[in-house]
């Protein structure tokens, strides 16, 4: 009997994960929570060249949050979700290598401080992506699959770990009329297609993703699916090479400007010293005689050389000192007898 009770798992049994604790940023209300109704519409803004985004809204037109994706940056695949000016969470795609050499695409749902909350394992291709949703501990809490209803092949059904339905999503809206969006109601091909998400009642499952504060996880999966489909069809250009080129060009210009400024400062502060000029200061150049401090007039006429003293036999007549000024041979440049010196 005990074994039968352990094997029996009714849909609403309190088994499996029932939510995870809030992150520190959510407890401090730095990121905050988002309460969503049972039906949410997803619409996109007109696509720009370097940025595109959209909103989550109610059936009455009330906006719950806005999201944006910058294309002209190093990580253009990140998507940021805001409520007003405050960021609620963001998604960061990643790739995991398996043991057999294949790769698995993973999307990390992070709070506003980059703390991981949920991880999405992406499967499928060609516009029909399917997801496995895991919590912080790695346990799978939900999955999203196509072709679960024979009459509605384009609906993406979310189920818990016991295959009980949580929500359903379809583009552009959940309807049984396939021709409802024909003609002018069809969105343009270059835009991200609109989606509608509806949650089941609490009687179908006890998954924590049914709670109003956790429904954003399901809708974030649908949003990632819509962005992947638009990117797969080539609607979203990749500006990463242009971004790298602009960064390299800006860095080269900054280095050139800093080099020129450094050279000008070096020339202005530490000018080169010329060894050919004895006195580089123009205010200390000699200007000749000035008043009583300058040389006498007769001294300016004295030759620069002085002849050695003559011997006694060579003294000039009338020269009491025996010195003659001028050349050493007593040339006519000598001044003759010097009296009174």
C-alpha cells in the first residue's frame, strides 16, 4: 500500500517544485515583481535600424512592461525588460557543448543584477522552437511543445513535469479561425509577429508558474521564441562587425589625439636645450658700456694682447716702467711712455 501511494501522482498533488525563493535584489525591491493576468498580448514597436522592442499588454490595452534589444553592441542577443525606468529582468543566450560534440542553446533569465533565476533549453529549428524550463537548482519545472493538439498545430502548449497544461500561446492570437488575420490585419513580414498567451485555471496544475508573480517566465519564453523566429528569417541584421570596426576606429583616433597632446605638452614644458647658444636667455645678452659700470673709453681701444716686458737694453726712451703696449716687437701700435699709471 505504501508503494502504491508513492507511485501515485495525482495532477494536483503537492509534488515537485512549487517555486523558488526570490533573489536578493527582488527582496530589496531593486528589481521588483510583475503580476500578470491570465491573458497577455504581446505587441512590437516599429522596427528600427539599431534597436527594436515591444510591450506586454492586457486585452484592455494596459501596458505591463516594455522590452528592447540593442543591435549595435557586442552582445546584440540580450533582451532587457523594464517597467517604466526600472529593469525587471533580462535574458542572455548561451551555448553549451555536449559530450558528443553537439551544442545546445540555452537562455538564462536573470534579474536586474545578473543573478540567474531560470534557464531555458532551446530545441527545434525552422520557426518551431521548443523549450525546457529549469529552475535555479536545475530541476525541470515546465516544457513547451508544438503539435500537442491535432486541430491546432500552431499552438505552443506549456505543461508541467506531469504533462498537465499550464498555458497556451499562438501567433497572432489564440483563435479557431485561420483567416482572421488575412489582408490588412496581417503584420508586416519584417516585424516580430504578435502573440497571445492564455493561462489555464488552477484546477489543471499546481505549478508555481501559474501564480501571477511567476507568469512572466512563460511569456518570456514566448518572447524569446518570437525573436528567434524573426532572426532566423533574416529580419534582424547583425551589426556586430560594424560595431567592432567603429570601436577600433574610435580607439585609433583617441590614441592619435593623446599622442599629439602628449607631444605638445612635452615641447611646451621641457623644450630642447641648444648647446650652440651660451646664453639662451635673451634678457642677459651683453649690450656694451653702460654708465660708470662699463669700461673706460680708452680701455676699449686697448689691444687684446699685451707684450711681455722688455729687457733693460730694450727699454723705450722715456719709459720708466719698461712696459710697452701693442705687439711684442714694439710695433707702431705701442702707446709709448705711460706716465701716471
